[in-house]
């Protein structure tokens, strides 16, 4: 299944680990994490205010809920912030060689890395 706006919820539901879920409310709460990440990266882009541990926590929860499919979902939902997302995904050892969503195929090496984020992750 190719990830796009029309099937995002279905894609997420198929990938969702229901063993850890209490129901639809928890599923919806987990989906809100994409919005939270978008806000955190926007804040970083605008004011250089980096909430590294909060971002990392949200991403870890997404991987715990959606497994490795979370990678495509994160990059799809955070299209404008790939250079900020990549260091976190690499830090967690989930960065694939190729990311696919919609009609887009992105090679790992085509995404630049934000050096400030890399330096902060190295301090952890």
C-alpha cells in the first residue's frame, strides 16, 4: 500500500500494535503525536528552540505503536522537516535507504542533516 492523504488512517491502523492499545481513543492520541512533532520542529526552525528529549520521546512512542512503518509515516507527515527528522531516526537506527510515500521516493543520502540536532543527540 502506497502511503498518501487518502489512506493515511488505514495505513496507520494496519500498522498499529493493538496489543498495547486500549481502544480508538488511544489510537487517536497516538496519531496526534505527528502534529506535536510538526509543532516542535516548526518552533525549532523559527526560534532555534530545540526540545530534543520531547521530540525523541514522541518518535520512540510512534515506533512502539506503529513499528518500522512509522518511518514512512513520520516523513510523510513532516514533509517540510526532513532535515530535522533524519538525525532522530538515524539516532534510533531506523533510517532506511529509501523512503516511499505518495509518488515520492527519497534516497537517504538526498536528505541533509541539521548539524545542531546531531550535536545535541551526541550529548545524550
